């Protein structure tokens, strides 16, 4: 029987030095959905994503990805991970970067052109990545992830620095990927993006303080505005 969860995290504890970044966290992310991971900077979002990608040393707990342990070669082949830092080569053009990653994944040149169009960078195809803005470099990294056609996308703040039109277009792309059966975990510290998700995980200080649909957060908090909803829920937990 097919596991309906793309990701299962149980009792996750992550410690760096003397700092407990994630004290005890358990979540399950359903397949074919867009799940938003939201919370202020420094709350543990990137650490959780790194744990799911299988590149974060954990103290205890378990992380399962697509039915197997996170970080195995089988899992990594099915995961597209876009970090906050650019993961493409600045001394190559957009075209050269994507053709390099296409060669690694077996994608053809048509897939390269589709990927760059999907992230809105067709006009920058022959531009050196080092000459792009930070937001544009992130979009090149996203295009590279699209080439491998993964089952699970881990996107760490992919819309930072983008104008409202590009943000809208990327969220439309995320919706289309989910409609095709892909699973996306998208982190952000911008609360209005929560309304674009099927489901929202709210984090604060390494802990999960809410797990609900956007409408569920509104009902739980009594606030229509999702930023106000987060504040109500966070302050309620603190109290």
C-alpha cells in the first residue's frame, strides 16, 4: 500500500554546540500538496529542511522521505533541494549551468528551455550567473531542480527578493507541480504566503506551534489576516 505521506518526521532533536535548535518535533507532509513552513528568521525552518534533505546531523528522532530514510542515495534522487544560498556556478551562464545539470540528470535541451521559462529567466539565458541578482540566482537554482523532475521539492525561502509578479508566477508554478502529484515544502518568513499553501506549519523557537490549513489558522486565531493569526497563536503558546 502506498504511503500517503511524502515526509514523516518523528521526535526530531537537533543540537548545535550548546544550542538546541529543534527540541522535539514531529510532522507528516502529505503527497501531492504545497505545505508552507512559516515563522520568523532563526526559528529552525532551514534546519528542519536540511534534516529532511538528509544533510543535517541530528541528535535523535527519525526522518523518512518517500518511504525510506532521509539522506540515502535513493531518497536524494527523488528530492529537489533549493537552498537560500545560490547552488549554481557564478562563472557560467544560465544556459551553461542548466545544460550541465541536465547532463547529470539526463534531461534534454527542451527541458532546459522549459525550466528557464518556468522561472521567468528566458531573457537571461546567456547571462553570467555572477551578474544576476540574488533573487535571479535562486530562480536558476530552482530551474536546475526542475530538470530532475523530483517527487519532493524542498524550497528554502525561494521567493525572497522577488517582485510581486514573479512571486505570483512562482506560486502558480508550485500549484501546477502539486496538481501533477509532486510534493512541495516551501519555507518563508512572509506570512501572506501562507494563504497560498494547502497547509501551513508555523514554527517558533524550533517548535511547531500550529499545523492547519490557512482557513484553519484563521478559525483557530479568530483573525482573518494571517500575520495577525500567527501573532495570536504564538502569543497564546507563550502565555
